[in-house]
């Protein structure tokens, strides 16, 4: 046990007060150093503790409801039965922490590091209902019996994670990496797993009723002991109208040939719900008011595409090229735009010559509520050949 474990209450209060001054930019102030300190049962609700040091701290039963711990270091902290509802832990370090019975319901945990966090044998699982865990790292964590209903784990890393008996009902795990994870007996009712990596996953006895597994990576035999009859699987375009498929392939020919072959896709109002369009070349396509809810567009080329008024809610656009695309009035609620390009695209003449003009991505009036956005939007992103105009 750390020699700092039993610091006085006065010391703790003074450190917290100094931290508030540091956050306010006061000269000579310092961030709180509460590493190894026992804060058992304290009421710290609503406090601003962003960037503080709580490594190895005793946080059993502490009340941090609505507190801000963005970027804080809680490595190895004991958070058993802590009350953490609606707190903010963006990019916080929680590796090797003890989280049995901790309540993270509704918390913002985007980009947080929970690697090797554990609940412990015969201990109650942690609660993450409705939590935001996009891009979080939960690799090698023991989340046995955890409650993750309605949690958003888009793009999260769960490599080697134990999720035996966990409740993941209605959770979102688009683009998540669950390689070597154990979900035996887990509840995946209504879970969105589109484009997730499920290599070597264990699903024995799991419930998959209403789960969406479009475009997932699965090892042979992964579903042998699972009733997946009520789950949604779809292969690339196999469930869609033959005419739509023809138009998409003709469009690819039109772009790659510089307009010499094929034809521009005119897909206004088309329904492509949950379509697997990863890597498709849709540059210059006209898809006004198209319904692309839940579609997989990872790595797709959408340079100068017209998606005005389109429904892209819950769609995956990770690493897609949207340079110069028109998205005004589009719904991008809960969409994943991680690594997407949203810059300018050069406009070419019908002969394929540069015109000197560019068009930037247009997002006027679009709904980006809860969307996962790229950290940087380059000013110019023209990796793909733009369509002719």
C-alpha cells in the first residue's frame, strides 16, 4: 500500500482546490496529485478534475457523478462500487483499474483506456448502460457480467476482452475489434456489430436475436453453438434490387474510364439500408435523399457525390473520402466518420483537364448529433480521381 494512502482530509481538499486554480490558469497553481490516496466514500460529485493524478487511488464507493475527469490518470485505481454516472472520462487512463460494481451509466468515456481493467471473481459487473465508449480501449479487460445495454462502442478495441454473461443489448459495436474476445452467454439482442472484427471470438450460448452483423469478419465455426437465425446478415448488395446493383457497377466504370463507359449513378431516394458498400467508388454519384441508414461505406470514394438530404444515420464512413461531397440537410446522427476526408476536391473539365476550381465538403444544415468525427479535416484531400463535370 502506498505511503500516501492515508492523507488527511485537509490535504485532499487543498489539492482539489489547487487543481481548480490550475484549471483556471492561476500562476503557480499545480494539478492535483492524489496518486495512491484513499478517497473512500467521499462526495466529489460535479467537480472538475480533468488532468489530475489518481494513479492507484482508493476510490471505493466515491461519488463522482457528473464530475469531469477528462485526461485524468486513474491507472491501477480501485473504483469498486464507485458512483460515476454521467461523468466525463474522455481520453482518461483507467488501465489495470478495479471496477467491480462501478456505475459508469451515461458517462462519456470516448477514447478512454480501460485495458486490463477488471471486475474480479464473484464480484458484480460494472455498469455502462448508455455510456459513450467510442474508440475506447478495453483490450484484455475482464468485463464478465458487465451491463453495457445501449452503450456506444463504435471503433472500440476489445481484443482478448472477457465479456462472459455481459448484457450488450441494443449496444453499438460498429467497426469494433473483438478479436479473441469471449462473449459466451452474452446478451446481444438488437446489438449493432456491422463491420466488426470477430476473429476467433467465442459466442457459445450468446443471444443474437435482432443483432445486425453486416460485413463482420468471422472465423469458421464461430456460430456453431449459437442460434443466429434471428440475426441480420447481408452480403455485398445481395439483398438489393438488380437494377440498383447494375447502376452502381456502371457508375464505377463511368468514373474509372473518365466518362467513356458506363453512366453516372442517379440514385435519388433509393433505399440502401445496411448495404455493404465498403470501398465502392461512388464519386460524383447523385444520391439525394437516399436512405443509407446503417450502411457500411468504410473507405468508399464519395468525392463530389451529392448526398443532400440523405439519411446516413448510424452509417459507417470510416476512412471514406468525402472531399467536395454535398451533405447539406443530411442526417449523420450516430454516424462514424473516423478518419474520413472532408476537404476540398478539384473540379475537372469534361475533357479531364483541371479547371482551377475546387469544391469543399458542404455540411450546411446536416445533423451530426452523436456522430464520431475525424480529429482533423484536411484542407485538401484529393486522393481519388474526381469525377468529370
